[in-house]
């Protein structure tokens, strides 16, 4: 069975500093990896995905994520955090094409301090 | 920006009653989904729907649950004979045919069973 782990419930970072939100996964086949963000009173918004190709994936709002097969990780990064990036971030995985179900991590709350 | 809308935002129902959660997916999307998140737990996949039929469902989606697309715009989740453990935030999502990996989520309906 596929699974996703987000080891940090909360990440605090100062505005302007780089941020990393961690995610590790476990799947039986090749992983299809996603990051979603949830702002207060809003639905989950798609940020970026890794299907195949370059290990560094660029997404919305200046976010990027690095796929590391040997470490089974897909950490979300941004070079310079903004206060407006404060939100709940979810990592998700799908283990094969054609399958629609996403398995989500427990979420990490990012708090960017001014 | 187009978005998935869900109604109501909060529903309280008595145990044993039937509830219908409503969703209006983005108009040109063809894949529809329901997920749920029990308080303090992970977002869990319930069901996906395409071409007027269920394409995938999880173990959670038993005979108590059903989905329907009654017209060209709505997508509903019916829960028959609700139980206390059905209390959760229910998210509807949709995705288009070409970039079907990128699901757009609604803001959720909080269901409270008392």
C-alpha cells in the first residue's frame, strides 16, 4: 500500500529565509508525487507534481520540489518565504497511471513570520 | 479563477438520517472526486467518477455511500443512515481530461453527526 509521511506538524521560518517542508513516500511502483496547499477557509490548491523527468520540479507561487528516489523524498522548497505563504501544505502520492486516488500526508502548517 | 463550490459549508444531522452533500465542479472538468478528512486525521480518498460511473472507490466507500451527477453541473455525495463516525470534512474535487492529475478541490462541507 502506498503512504506518505510529513514528519513536521509545523514549520516556522522568517520572511525572506528559505523554507523546506519535508515529505517522504512509500509506493510499490513508480511514484507520482504532488504538493497541495490549503489556505484558511479554502479548498486544497494544486502546487506542483512530479511524474517523470527532471528531479527538480517548479510549481506555482515560486515553489519547487526535489524528487530524490534513493531517499524516497519529495521535499517542498522556496528560496525566499513570504508571510502570505503561511498555510497548510499537503504532500500526496499516486502509485500508478490511470489510478485516480491520491494518498495524502497529514499536512504541515507553515508559519512565516514577518 | 474558476473554482469548485460546495454546499452547505456546515451540516449538522442526527444519527441515522440521510444527508446529501452538494458540489458544483469546474464546468469543463470531466473527473470528479470525493475525499474526507476526519478531524485530526489525514485526507482520505472516497470515490472518483467519470463518464457517469464510479471509476474507483476506497474501502471507506461502502453501501452507505452513493454518488450522482443528477444534471450537467452538480455532483452529489449521499450518505444513508449516518453514523457518528461519519463526522468529517468532506471535500469535492474535479479535474479536466487533459491534465487529469491536477485536481481542484472545493472548500469542503463540515458534516457533524449528533
